C-alpha cells in the first residue's frame, strides 16, 4: 500500500475569495506528486511534473503520461512550472508528444536490433542523433529503462534471463 488515501488529490482549497486551488494527484514524477489547478484562471501549478523549458524526470512512465493526459484534459490557459518560465497550456501536448515519440524510438531501435540488447546499448542507439551531454546519459538510460517496462506491460518487449531486451 502506498499510504495515499482515497481523498488524496481531490481536495479543494479556498485560498481567498478569488483564489481556489484544486489538488490533482499526478503520479509519475514521483508516486505522490500533485499539481494545483488554479480554478479562477484555469491554469496549472505543475511543480516538477512540467518544467519550464526542459524535460522532466519521472519514476513511472505510464503514470507520468496518464497524469499529463489528465492535465491536458483540463485545457489550461497556462502552466506555472516548479522551475523555469511560465508556459502556455499547450506545452502539455508537447510533453506528451515528445515522450510518445521517444517511446516509438525505443521500440523501433529494439525491433531493428539483430539480437537482444541491453538498456545502455539501446540508449546509445535512441539518443545517437541528440547530441546528449555525457552527464545526462544516466538520466536518459533511466528513461529508456522505464519505457521498456511500459513496453513489457504492453506485451511489445520482454527482458531475457540475462537482463537484455528483445521485441516480441
């Protein structure tokens, strides 16, 4: 059990007469991540779920995409990220599209491999044209690993006994 009760992410907080926040449980960055929906202006205070001008990290890819989709369904006017610049609400579509494109790249690279491949090799293939800074390789490798977990759950990839991956 996660320790998160049924009410988590459903509270409404009346900060003032003209400021009402609805708490939205948005797991993905972490299991207990939340965003705040500023009802009066239909905006999102996103914390680390959406970062101004950069890509966010996540601990569960499937939960992260589902949380982004829930935020997008609110059609917010703007997003106030935990870091970086204020963004238009349409930035959520860009985050979803970027992650889904990367997931397709992972699956394509896995399918094009002549044999089983490790997460490190797959990450090198997926990011080969991205000019990825070496310090970011570990984070990229983590993202590829989380995407492989989703692909396994979808039935399109499987991990072998020796820790390598193959398309199914």
